[in-house]
């Protein structure tokens, strides 16, 4: 396998490190650099077209600004006959739902679907938590940068959207949302509070570039227990209401609260990006399609 990384900037540098650390055969294309061999003896090309011609990659990772995704993929497919399913496009995979439709056959760069925390949740939710009832997330931070090519929905909230689709389906029943724009330039929505239901599961989300604390908290509540995912840690909380006869000690009819200690979930050391890369190279596509996510974003907007 020969991998071409297009874009080695803000997120691309993480791909570079992953490819280098895991000793993959790869080259880099980035318009900010002239052709050269870097300090790690990796070939760098200014033009991705030159890299395709000279290196003949089998797989391409596209980590450029969102508004360039469609043009680059179109060029690769039309002029180099490169297959879409051999191209990984970083989130948000285009800039709108129309571009999402065109990119739909590419591999989606939805990294949290490959995180050890999410994979554990998906594999064990039914057994450990029962039926899903509620999804709550706060995904926010003040900086380190504001993206001019996307807004807060397609930068931060998108992670919760594709996870909700993967867990609960893509049948959006109803939604309410509030957008805030505090920046004059770039003209982007920077804060969103969105509530929606997917197949009767309530999803309550908040994302912001103005929130003063870096926060990545997700709580998924089920009929028999809950998962609490905060940054890198994952906890299982086996608290639930049990059906009883008569009344509980507070006079409520029919249910009694059963409480248990929280349990820290032990996880593997493999990084999300390493998992994602292996799935991409093995052609193991996630169930969530790019246009599913963009259709949900379009409905929210």
C-alpha cells in the first residue's frame, strides 16, 4: 500500500505523525512547500498532481480545507481515474449537503467512530445499558483557532451527529436549535444548542468556540445503565429505575431507583487515528454515510 497525504497542516500533521510512527509507505503533498525530502526522508510535493504521477499511490488521505474537497476529488477521479473509495476525506467532507452527495462514496473521516471509547460503547450498549433513552453532549472550547471554511456545526457538532446516526439511525423526528454568531469576521456561526430526536431517542447537544473550558463530554443513558465519556475516560454507571409493585419511599407509583458504583472501563492503547487508518486501508467502511450526516446538518440548518 502506498499512501498520499494531501495537506499536512492543522489536522494533516496528525496524519503525518501516524503514518510515520507506524512505518507506512507514504508521501506528502502540501501547497505551502516546494518539492523536497524532509528530515524524515519523506518526499514532499508542492502539487498533488505531481505526487500522483510520480508516486502512483494506492490510497489518498485528503486533509485540506473543506471548500477544496470536491474540486480535488473530482480532479482525482476525472483526470487520474482514481477510485473514490480509495480516498479518505477528512470531516466535514465538503461544505454542504450537495457536496456531501458527490463525496458519498469516499471514505468518511469521522474519527470518533474509530475511537476506543465509542467502539466499546457501540459493542456493549445493548447488553450493559438496555434500550437507549437519551444522548447528552457538550463539545466546546475557546480556540485554539477559528476555522474560516466551516461553522461550529460542521466543525464540532458533526461528531455528535454521526455518532447519533450510527447508534440510533437517521430518522430525524423533530428538532429545535439556537444559533449564535459572536464573530464579525469570519462570518460563521460559532455556538449552537440543538435538541432533536432520532427514532424516539432524545439528543441534547451544545457546541461552541466561545466556551472558556475545553470540554468533550458525552453521556448516553439507557434503561439499565449509562455510559459517561469525558475526554479520554469512559465510565459505566449502572443506575436505573426498576419496576415495582405499589409505591416507592417517596410516594411515586411503579418505579424504584437502583444505584450502583461507577466502573471505569479499561481500554486498549491504540489511538483513534490508528484504528481509522487500518479500517480505511482494509476497506472497512462505517455504516454512517457522508450524505446521511450532511442531510441531518441540512435539516438542522
